[in-house]
């Protein structure tokens, strides 16, 4: 096998840590982005989530604008915008504005999930039919960002002619099929929904049709990571992260579980879904995690990895990205 280096990018969920404010979370995101430029990361993406007290990236375009104003070179984008929550014209205008302000630095990842629960689904004025329109809406949005609108007399200003790169996001075969049919790059959410990763990537590569946007298939795979000089600290952080996810998944009405209660739930069949969500996560010393990322890139047949630090500690969260800095030691496949 020929050795190759795999670009690393970052997925920043703008998480709000315990005893942190949203403003402190945003300040940490700025700090990460400024360091990521020096550390050699390719891009940072922010995901649209709603009604989650621990995630502050509900308005990715606004957050991207803030981060872009405090950085110089790193690519920034949505990973992603949940397009059925919005009109294609609105998203074209938002990301067209970003592209005009920060030329050559803006990405637009698109997903069709609600990014929230059923009550918030209704509050967003979203309907089931919105998801059914996703392929059509992608084409409409693509045209608004291109040179010729699909709707006569309607032009995105800003937006038209910016050709903001579009990525299809997914965790199932649907997104893989759509990305392949449209000749667009494909990003798989294996950092929290790993089940269909291999089948989706195989389908995408097999059915990919070259387009004016992309001549060959391009796969980005999400992966979790916690890197620390002391591997035991990394493993302890993983356990804390799992306990927090138990409260998130099973704590109805905002209930918080004790460590003992959370561990008991983790040992049940229902609780094991937390382990499954974190199936693809490199945990350990920096070299152990770097080796894991190399293995995972080969396993996933990925052209690029987007890394989510799942460490609850803010210091370990930031330190993970510093330890894995591509500028220090690139991740290689095929050694």
C-alpha cells in the first residue's frame, strides 16, 4: 500500500461546559480557531443544533462570521445547515454574504435531519414534507449560489456567482446516493452515528458521477478523539463524556444522573447505544490517537477526517487538537 497523508479538520460543536456561559463557549471557539490556523488544520465546521443547553451552534452562519473576523486563513463552514429548516434563498444569502466578506474561506455542508427534538421540530415551523424536498432544495440552493437561478426573476444578493462549495452530509445511504448523483463531496457523521459508514462510502464511490464541481469522489469522515500525555486521563475523560450523554439521552425533563446511576444505565442494553455512538473514537496518548486516526482513515476509505474532541474538560478538549496538530506530525495511511 502506498503511504498517503490525510488532511485533518475540526468539528466544533461550540459546547457549553459545566459552569460555563454561552459567551465563554464562543470565546473558546475563537481561541481554538486561531490556534488551528497555526496547527495546520484544513477547516473548522459548526453544526446546526437546536434546544440543546450544552451546544451553542444553533446559528452557524452567525458563529462563522464571528470566527472568520478573528482568523485569517482557515476555512470555515457549516457541518451542517439542516436545510429543511430553512428556505434555500435564505441560506444562499447568508453564505453568499460570508463568501463576499471572506473570499475562498467558506464551506456549506447540508443535511436533512431536524437537528433537534419533536417539540422544537414544530417550533421551527418544519413539516415532514420539508425533508422530502431536500434533493430539490439542494439544487435550488446550488443554483442561487451559481450563475443562473432556477426561479425566474429571483436572484440571491449576496450569493449569486459566489459558488460556495457545497457538501452533502449524512449518516445513512440516502445522503450517499444524493451526493453521488449530484457529483458533490460527501461527509459522513461517523463521530456519533457510525452504523452505515462503510456501506454509505462504498455506495457513494461506486455511484459517483463527475460534475462541474467535482471530478472524483471525495469523502470526509467524522471521528471522535481525546488525546493526553497520560492515557489514563484520556480514558477518564471518555467515561465522563459517556455519563454526560446518558443524561442527555435518558434524562427526561432535564434530569441529571449520579455517576453510579449513569454507570448502571451504561451497563444495560439501552445504555450501550452510548458506546455505539462513540464506536469511532481515538482515545489515549497523542501517538496512540494519531495511529488510530491513520487506521480509521483507511477503514473508512476517507480522503479527509473531521475530528470532534469529546473531552468534557476544556483544557483536554483544546489540548487534543494541539496534540494532533497536522503541522507537527501529519496523520499517515498505509505505513
